[in-house]
C-alpha cells in the first residue's frame, strides 16, 4: 500500500508500517538525498509519525513542529532500476541562532524504518549527508539532541558529548560533530548512492 497522501490515522500508519512494499524483495541500492519531491516529503513525514508517535510514543498524533517550516528534509530511499522509489529513512537539518555561536546548525528527527535498521548503514549515511551538506553551507558547529540509547552510535562517528539533558521526559545527550570528519557535500539534491550490505 503506498503511504497515504492525506494525514494518516494511526491505523493507516500501522498498515503502512507493516506493508512495506520493498520487503517483498531485497533492495540492493538506496539513495540518500535532500527531499525535493512532494512524495519524498510526504513519505518522510509518515515515517516520522510511525517512528516517533507510534513506535516510540513521544508525540501524540504528529511530530511536526515549527522547525519543519524552515528545516531541510533529507531522505534515504530504496531504489528500483536506479530511481528512488520509497522512503525508508529520514532526518532534517536547520540553522539556529543561539548565543554567540556563528553558523550553528542542528540535526533532528533521525529515523530509519525498523526493517532497514542495522541493514545498510542508512543511519550513518543520513548523518553524513546532514552534516556534510550543512558544512557546505557554512556550518561551523553541527549539533543534535541525541536519544541516550543512540549516543554510542554518534560517538563512533566522531561526535562529542556536551552534556546530558532530559527532553520530552526522556534521557538525551547534547552532542556536536567533529566537522573535520565530515567533508562538505555540495550537491545534496543529488546526494549519493549506498548499497545493501545484505548481499555482501
Ligand atoms: C538510530 C537509528 C537512526 C540508526 O539507524 P541504522 O540505520 O539502524 O544505523 P546504521 O545501520 O547506520 O548503524 C551503523 C552502525 O552503528 C551500529 N548502531 C546502530 N544503532 C546503534 C546504537 N543505538 N548504538 C550503538 N550502535 C548502533 C550498527 O550496528 C552499525 O554497526 P556496524 O556498521 O558495525 O554494523 C535507528 O535505529 C532508528 O531509526 N531508531 C529509532 C529512531 C530513533 O531512535 N531516532 C533518534 C535518533 S537520536
């Protein structure tokens, strides 16, 4: 079932969650790119609602907020014949003015469909494009409020801890990326391909 165009109900989301089109075959290729097509944005928001509202129960109904009005969405999509076909991962980035930090950017709402977690390094690829594309736009500090259970993943990707915090009643760690490990990515609309590790 394609993800619904209208705002889906919880039942629609669970259907979409369980009836992932590409579970019927093993995708070999994914594209990680800035979302610039309406279907990419629609599916990214539906995936976020499924993960953050239904799976994690952090937000009731819809996780979208004012940041989405100025954030850039990024997606990881399953490719069929080399073309992006269905969103299975997402993150968003936005620039923030905070204190005296120039060119501070944030990443948030990182989510990979459960069927594709620890599958083909989609989380790592989304983080790479998030930080690399902000770097290309002049970012000098890239931060995130990372759920505590994911802090080890970010540390392994050259992020440092800035302090523990509670957000939405859950333990988080404020973290900052070491930009030396994230070369600028100048063509984020095209992004890059990444390949399934399941075939290796
Ligand atoms: C966090 C999340 C985005 C990671 O995505 P993913 O696609 O599964 O991660 P990757 O496959 O890119 O992981 C890369 C490596 O880190 C490891 N890893 C993944 N999640 C990890 C975690 N939470 N802690 C430690 N290591 C982790 C993987 O095993 C993999 O190791 P390998 O290369 O040796 O096989 C995904 O688990 C998710 O969507 N979780 C629910 C939403 C969520 O928690 N979002 C908030 C993020 S702050």
